[in-house]
C-alpha cells in the first residue's frame, strides 16, 4: 500500500467526532471504555483507523437512542 492510501485510512480526533456526531469528551470516554482504539496517540491528537470507526458507526446506527441514529435519519429524510 502506498503512503497516500494509508493516510486516507487514518482519521484524526476531530474527523471522528464529526463522523460520529459526538463531542471531545464523549470520544475520550469511548476510548477509555475500549470501544474505540486509537492506532496512535500523539501529544494533542489521537489517530484512528477508518474501517474501525466505520464499523463502530454501524453499531451506533443500530441503537435508536444514539445521536448518530437521529442525525443520519434526518439526512435521509431530506
């Protein structure tokens, strides 16, 4: 795999927050709970593997109580 292909598979904390419709503290809680695992922890940033985040997002979409379920539902209604 080339560097640019690998880079496309890595997300920063902010990108994960936007993708999952969560705030920074919720992301930190998910990491602490072991539900999301960063591939690299830097001083002010955590990096995540895109397929793992997408898989977690699919699980959240099954939960009708989650914000992502509500937000994705709104997108499809438009």
